[in-house]
C-alpha cells in the first residue's frame, strides 16, 4: 500500500494531468508480468520505473519511468534502468523497447546514452500532432553494448 501511494505521488509530480490512473498503478504492482523498481534518496521515494515482460516473445517493454523534479540529474533514472535491465537478463528477455515523445529531450537523451537505438516513429501516438519515437535495445548478457 505504501509503494502504491509513493508511485502515485511520483507519477503526479512527473506527468501531472497525464498521470496513470490509480487502477493502472495497482495493476503494475500486482500483475506478475510487470517488474517495478523504486529509487530512494535521502529517505525519500524519488522515482520509479516499470517494464512489462512478454515471456512468449522474450521481450520487455518499458512502461514508465519517472523521477521527481527535485531529484533529477543525479543519475537515478540511469540506475533504475540498469537495475531493470539486469532483471530482464535474469528473465532471459533479449530486447527491450519503448516509446518516447519526440519533444521529450531528457528522456530521449537518457535512452540514447544507454545504447537504445531509434527504430521508428509513431505519428500521433500521444494524441493529435504528438508523435513518438520507437526505440529498442538488446539486453542479452553477451551483447550489452548494442
Ligand atoms: C527522463 C527522466 C526520467 C530522467 O531522470 P533523471 O534521474 O534526471 O536522469 P539521470 O540523472 O539518470 O540522467 C541520465 C541521462 O539522461 C539525460 N538527461 C537527463 N535529464 C536531461 C535534461 N534535462 N536534458 C537533456 N538530457 C537529460 C542525459 O543524457 C543524462 O546523462 P548525463 O547526466 O550523463 O548527461 C526525468 O527527467 C523525468 O522523470 N521526466 C518526466 C517523466 C518522463 O518524461 N519519463 C519518460 C517517459 S518516456
């Protein structure tokens, strides 16, 4: 229950009106296909990230990542993604994919800095005129750089 409240708080501080509904966050915490990490700094729950495990296709999809504004640019997002990638390898997932808004420079830079490749664009993904970039990364243990 505590994690739920913290995740809602992080969501609201990062996405405002576009935050996930409480029911969806409950699902992220309860369904076993979802893997979550919560980052803590100075006794404060400062960020969280989640991926979906597609076990049949051996793929992961990054569902969300957010760090509270006061805790940004301290490496928390990078650390959370490194942790989740290790989880993906433990579950023998080969590829992680994600979508990010074309105007979201911090997140796009984050993914590029970690070796994600842009593999496509999705017009109007976030609503009219709000396109997304589709990105992928290979997370196999013996191919961590690609
Ligand atoms: C994107 C987000 C999660 C990054 O969190 P963070 O903890 O500040 O990121 P880190 O400190 O780990 O930064 C890692 C890299 O991201 C990039 N980055 C982060 N903030 C940036 C900014 N404001 N401008 C440009 N690049 C940025 C840089 O490449 C950085 O690496 P560097 O420090 O070596 O240059 C955070 O800005 C956030 O919560 N944004 C709102 C929610 C969101 O857009 N989520 C992504 C949805 S797809």
